[in-house]
C-alpha cells in the first residue's frame, strides 16, 4: 500500500476531512494497518474513474519511472485492435467472447486470461458509466506480456454489467499491460479521453475504425503533462 491519506487527498483534489468521511462511509477502497489508513494506487485510480472524479497527474509521478518511455493510448489501441458486433448475453459470456478477439501472444493461455478477467469483476464491476467498461487483470504482470494493448469492443447487445449508473454496457476497453506503471498510465489516459465529447460521441455511434483512431489521437493530444517524479 503505497499511498497515505495526504497523498490521496492531493491526487483527488479534496480536503483530507472529505477523504476521512469517505473512509468512514466505506465508499472509497482503503486498507487499515493498525491505526493508519493506506491506499493502493491502482485501486484509487480505478475508483476515481468509475465515480467520475477528476484526478491529478500526480498519481503517475512514481520515482524511477520514465514517463516518456510509457506507451501512448493510441499505440495501445492500435496494437489491441477494434472489434464490432461482439456477442454475449451476460458479463461472463461477453468476457469469453472478448478474450477470443484479443491480440495477445500465442503462448498466453486464453482460458487463464478469461478466468482472471472474470475474477477481477467479482471484486467490483469495471463499468465506468455511460455504457462503458474497462476489463483488466488485477495484476498486470501475471500474463508476462511485453507490449501493452487495449482492445476496443462494441457489443452486439448491451448487457447489465453492474455499473453505478445502471446503464447497460455496450463498449469495452480491455486493458492488458506488462507492468503496473504501464497499467496506471494507460488507465489514467483512458479516463481522461472518455470525458472528451467528440471521442465519446464517436464511441456511442460506433464510428468506423479510422475515425475512432483519429478522434482518439485528438483527445489524447489534449492530455495535461504529468509532473516529473519526485525524489524518494
């Protein structure tokens, strides 16, 4: 658990007393170590994405991480591909169909990947509202992949996915990354572009692949730069 109360308050741009109120209500993911509260960076980012809370680029400022070496969202989607008309009648069958279209190395066990994606959903839905979900493995390095990918899938039929807003999911961004840093980096960028109206509109009408990539590139270009990593 690498974050303290003051760190999370800064990242979420809220007073510490607000954070303590969320802790007391059990609405924010936290871990208690004796009398202290600690937070997992990935859990906080996922929670902020699902609840629509604006986050600070500080969440990416980890010591020893070269920001310029991290992948772009556009490159990850190009590597992962875009699929239309993906089948399934519930979250389990949809994830099974998604796994079949993922661009992963041949030595990756797709059945194992399906199981870890399914297990992640049991911890809490990865739906982030407005009919969108971001399935991903809980531990990014478990698959030993070398290239981060995001596969964008449009479902044939919207399905219930446990979203906080209750809207059935029809768009999935499945995130596979080789490191925790790459996972956080891509999830943060995805959370930002999903708030950009032009890209969001293109998603909702299931625009053609090339148009989606162009809208994504424009949306990503508007991302604020992450601050330099602080020394330990």
